[in-house]
């Protein structure tokens, strides 16, 4: 039942954007796709665990995700909590057990754990919960988005670079790219929650507003949010300057904002 | 609030038995305490995360732990879920960031993740939930205990050995020791749930029976459970045969069953 619940959420579709960023970053630094596969899988497992837990009744209480009933609706709350827990563990297990270049394991684990923890994703989650009902503020919401979403995109680009054997300077450029990309992605997500419908989104729409979530549109309006998302995607592309082979990364930045159209 | 909840549960006392096993195993193979400190901290963080999540209303619904209100009673369910999540992440972060011998990082992460995941702790948790109300059976309950509890003790001994630079044969002996120790510990825990009171336990007593949990006493009776616990502790000590400097490990095995008196 546990594995069934893990697979149910992990293989529910989704854009696989974080794995795509990791693979593209690895290619950009001249690595082989095989080198970055563990990073790609670990990122998607980590991300899926966070979705399962965020959807729980005591957190966002969501019943629809990737076009299907959420994990706890389908399998019950206890199994959903444990499936999320096990997916997090499995992310680190896959890195430690299957990464081809063993010298990359420790930095990959470090990069993922930093992004997932209290100064990254989970820290952003709690800030998001604590900000519910507060007066919307652009600086606050950007701070939340940088941790809740952009930290893992930053790690995706960084891990792809590490897996491909990039040097420090290139790694830093990739991380900056990833953080701007993640911020653009989350602002677009906020906008789509207002302007789109559940069938298109594959998850409940209008939930942010109903939950009095602090979002970019609530703090700055739709037009300014769209402008800001494009500016972030441009900043992501600019961070790649001078990096040969980064065409796919640039295309992913462009893809992120084309969802607005 | 997140860090407060993490610290509340992590520093609530407890026997620190898993860290003690890791440090003792490191000493037994001639390592320095400093080498095993990250393993010790990671094990306690991992264990504490599992307690926080197990105590949640949708899992064991427990209100008392280590003599204090459980994390969700004190901080609310959302914060407790995220505090548990972050403690798991932090366990891997500490290993990757602070382990003195960097060549030990990858095997330490692997050992911890294997013990924590679906073939270890979380797998045992779900088996435990699924067995509730089923006819008690010694083989089934021992299988659950080996995964739910003994896997992490096995990892504690193995990680201490890895941190101290042990060779493969010694590592294997330490892991066998750890698994028997963990099984002894869990059987004693089951017995104390029946024979003890909450003030002594620091957690609710009689909960296993109320929840129709499959325990060693329910499957084999109190007397046979006590005999089996002692036999497991003896097996743990026997696994150490030939390992100089394992006096502390042997003493920990003895300590585990003295709680029965």
C-alpha cells in the first residue's frame, strides 16, 4: 500500500520541470545525461513528497492534484504522510546508491538537503502558512517564494552542474539561474491560480484566494505579476551569459512564462 | 515556530540510545568520538522525526511523549508535520555538511536512508498500521519490529563503524549486533507498555492494547516476551565476539533488558 501510494503520486504526470532543469544543467556543463539521472529522480521525489504533505487536511487541505484525487483522498491520511516521508528518504537513498560519479554524492546530498530544509522549502512552507490572512506585501511574498519554490529550482540547476562536474564559478551561475527560474515559475503559478480553471491546472483553482494565501497577484495585481514573472525569467537567462551549451536552460526559462499565454 | 517545534521534540530528553550505539561502535573500531558525532546527531533527528509523525492524530494519535505533550498537541498538526519533515532533511544535511572524514559521507547517507525508508522504518510503520486488529502472530510481529525499530539500530551500529573507518567484516558484525539490540529494545518496549505506568514511561501506557496493535506480549505473552528480549540481547553480544573494545556495546545490550526489572 505504501509503495502504491508513493507511485500513485510520483507517476501522476506533472511537468517534471525540476528534473528537466537538472538534466539541462548537466548538459550545459558538458556532462552526460546518465550523470544527472539520480539528481533528476531525487528532485522529483523530493518535490512529490512536498506536494503530498502540503495537500494534507491540516495544511492546504487540497483534494485535486495533477488532475487526480490527492494522495490522502485516495489512500487515507496515515498512508499519505508515510508515503511522503518515504519519498523524501528515497530521494537521498537514490543519490547515495546510484550516482555514477561517487565523488559527486556528498555535494549532491548537501545541495538537496539545503534546498529542502528549514532555510529552503520547508522554511518557506511554514512562512506561507504563517502569512495567511496577513496584509499582502511584495517583499514578504517574494521571500516566501524564494524559499518555498525557488530553493529547489536552484538546487536542480546546481545538482545538474555538480553531477556534470562543473567548477565553482559555473555552479554559482547555474544556481542563480535556477533561483530566478523558480521565482518566475511560482509567480506564474500564482497568476494561473487566479486566471485559470481546474481542468487546465490539474489542481483546484482559486484556492490561494480562498485560503487567504499571500500571493504575488494579491500583493501586486495580475499585470504587475506577469511583468515580474517575465523579468525573473529574463534574469535567469542573463545568469547563463557566457555558458556554452545552455540553450536548453534558456528555453526552459522561456517555457516557464509561456504558460501565461 | 518551525525551529521551536523541532527543538521542542529533539531536546525533550529520551535515552539517546541510537546515538550512544553509534558512538560506542565508533570507539569499538578505534575511531574518535568526533568522527561519529554527525552520525549520532543524524540518527536522533531521524528517530525524533519518526516519533513526531507517528504521534499524529491520523497515525497513533498520541498526546504524551517523553513526559510532555506531543509536538502536534503543543504546536498544531501542520507545524508538527513540517517539523518532522525538516528533522528528516536535517539528518541528511548534518551528515553531508559536517562529517569530518568526507569519504564517509556517501556510505553514511546510504546506511541511514536504507534504514529509514520503505525496507526499514517507514515500511515497518505501515506494516504495523496494517496489522492492527489482525490475529497476533510472533513471526509477523518480529518482522514488523525488525523494520520499524531494529533497522535504525542496525544503522546506528553500522554508521558508527563507518565513521570510525571499520572494514567490511567488522561492519557486518556491528550491523548484526545493532539489529538484535533493536529487536531486544522493541520487545522490552512492548512489555513495558503493558506492565508500566505513564509517569515511568514518559508516554501513554496501555496504548498498544487500546489500538489493537500487534505486539510481542499479545502474540506470545509477557513471560515469553521477556525471555525473547533477553535472548535477543544475548545474540547482540555474541555478534561482537572477537571485536576488541566492544565493552560499551555489550553494556548497552545489557542496559536494554535491565529496563525489564
